[in-house]
């Protein structure tokens, strides 16, 4: 069986693996300073099915451009992933247009790939082109899945992005799978452990309280998918006595979660958190509320666009205000710049945020020891490590090569197993 690594190998972003010249696991794009980078492949007309692990653009963002190079097959995912991907793909197209005036695909390509999406449920077996497959709950974002593909001779388990710890929004992943020959495993945190989650949440809440007590406002840049909802649920633990606002694409995604409570760990807790929050209607409303004290949860999580930049403009000059980052800040992002230098760009102008800045770890990925525990439970014969930087992947290789046959491919590599 042949595996081709078109993207996401020895890197994070544009995940795309071809199996046996028939199937694809994910079709992602990588957003970098140079623009969007797509998986390195020229023709996909031979592909019989795509298995989508989850909606994040680094796993789905290449689908429209793949449609322009012959992808015409069923794309299997659950209904949560389909609805979320629809929102993200349309937003991504909009951003491409803003940046480049024309994208490499158009709206029809997005509509095409959405129409190819076939609904699957967790833990149910399906078949396509002589192979059987099953989606298993990966605990990363609502709808996220690992995919078990049984090709008759070999059984392949693709983790997608996986989290085995419980969060407010989701139960941690805990599925089992027998007789796995090849495990394709994400390695995002392959060289690190997460700090204690409860302690991070307590620390965040007490930092917010301190800011409010000195009459400051709090800006919480958050990813729209999963993180903003998690942050609202954490905020719901305390009454700060000031209004909490939700802004940006997170509003739309929260609406999707309310429509599909079966994908949420405890829907009543999410509803309770939402009822304590006001939605920001438009830029006029934003301007009005940002002049008064409040807590603002908004996209984008890495400060690369979206309403967060308006809030930054309103809040940066007051040393009593705080900005707390709630997610990973990739190298080269505006949020990373802010984290490293205290300064960030608003419309081309660099400003210094005068108040307190701190980053909290509310990650939706397994840490190293959780990944190792998962590998021990599945006990595959061979492991392919992907979706991590070189240090993370090397660290996972060192920890597993004594007991397993380990592969750490790069983009463009092929492996025969
Ligand atoms: Zn993800």
C-alpha cells in the first residue's frame, strides 16, 4: 500500500495524505506570510473518496482548488464538520479575494465540494470502493474525527487532530481500535506537555477580575471554532459585574453549535454561557461598547484580521486594559508579534498595547504524554508521524522507535507499506 504525503508532513498546515492511489485523508491549506500554500499535487481525478477529519482550514481549505484539478468524488464527514467547513471555506474565499483580487477558484468550486459531502455518523461502518471506514470522536473541536480505514489487507487509523483531555465544550477522545497496522498520528505537541488546565482557567479568571477591579476592559482574541465557545463557558464561572460581548465569526459558529447540541459535551452549560453574553451587531455597535468597560471575546484569534483589530485600536492606549491570548500564535502572525514585542499592527500602523498581555494554554490538542498513552492503547504495528514541527516529530520518533516501526516523511515523500 502506497502513502503519498502532499502536505502536512514535517509541518503544520495543508494536511493531505493519499492512500493506495484511491483515497485522501484531509485536503488542507497552509496560511503563511507569503499567502496560501496548497498541497503539492496536480491531478486528483483518480481519487475515489476523501475522508475529512474536521473543519479547520488546515484540513479542508484546499477542497475548492482540488475541485479545479479533477476532484469529483464523495467527501465523507459528519454534519457538524460540513456546516462548519461551509462557513470557513466561504470566509477563506472572501479573504483570498481581499488579498489577491482574484482567487485560484470561485464560489462554484466551494458549492461543488459542499455538494459532494456525504454525511457520516460516529462509530458506524460504511463502505466505499471495496474498503470499510468508521469515524471516531477525536475530541478536538465539535465534529472532529479520527478515521479508521479497513482496506482488507491493512487497517489504517488516521488521527486527524486529537485531544484526549476533557474541555468544557467536549469530552476527550477515548475510542479504541483493534488490529491497527498503520497509525497516522498528529504530533502538534509531540515535544511538550500542557500546563494544568484547571490552574490556567483559574489564573485567567483572576487576571480578568484584577483588570475589572482597576476599571479596565479585557480583550480576549479567540478562534471562532471551539475556542470562543470554550472561553465563554470559562467566563460563565464568575460574575464580573461588567457586560461580556461576542463579536466576529464566532457568533455564526456558536449558532451552528446551538443547532447541533449532540456534538457538545453539555449543551445546557453552553446555553447558560451564551445567555450571559451579548452579540455585537455591527461596527457602530462595536464603537459604542468599546468606549465603556467590558469583556470582549472576538476573532481573529491571532489578530490577523477581523473585529479584534478594531478593539485593539480602542483599547491599546489605556494601561488599565488587558489582552489575554487564548490560543496558539503561529510564527509570523500579528498575535505572535504582540506576544514577543508588546506591539501589533492595526491597518499597517504598529501600536504598543500599554496594558497587561498574557497568553493562556487552552489547547485542543493532546500533549506529549497523552499522545504516547494513546499510541500504547492502540498499539499499531507502524506509525507515521505528521502535523508537527521537526522538533515535535523528532521527539515522538525517539519515544516510540524502540517499540514500533516509525516513519517521519516530508512533503512530497511516498512510503510503501
Ligand atoms: Zn484542527
